[in-house]
C-alpha cells in the first residue's frame, strides 16, 4: 500500500533540479533561470497538493546540451535524469517522483512514466552490485 501524507495523498520522493539550466542562455535580469523556474513550479505544485515531496536545487546535473534537467534519486535506487523539461512538465515530474518513491529499486520502465516524460529520459544510472552505500 502506498505511503500517505497528512492530507491522505501519496508520499513523494526527491526531485533534484539544476538551477544553472540554461547555463548558455542569459535570462532577463529580473527573471529566474529556466531551472529555477522549474524548481519553483515543482515546489509550488507539491505544496498545493500536500505532497511529501522534496525538491532540491543543485548547480549541475550534466544535462547542459538539453536544458532544463532534473533527476529522481533516492538511497538504494537507481537514478533517472530527465532533460528538455519546462515548467509544464512539473505535474508529470511529480507523478513520476511518486511512482519512483514507491518502487523497490527506482528502475521504472519508460512505459510506466507519464507520457510527456517518456521522450525526456536522458540517463539512467543503475546500482552496481557490491558498490558502496548510495549517496542520499
């Protein structure tokens, strides 16, 4: 049975968002970078939905050729990175994070992802047998 948050909704996982995306384009002086805009949209949506979702911002996820980039990562699970994201992808990314958090190993097939994210999976890093403890 899925874990539930305070409002009875499913618990989310962690989404890491690159805030330097798009590092090669200069946003207007009064506008956030596209990565910061995506992170803000994810945070606002998760708060409004009452999801137990952590949105963490990072300086780079090595997806520079195809900004914006975000990743799903939790201890003991593979990592999935998405590229070419926009703020319109926020609801689908939250859904993917929930499914990822509820999975045993995080290795969700593309068919299990929300349709708008399937073509945006840019990297999977599987856990290696005998590897050290995963990074939180």
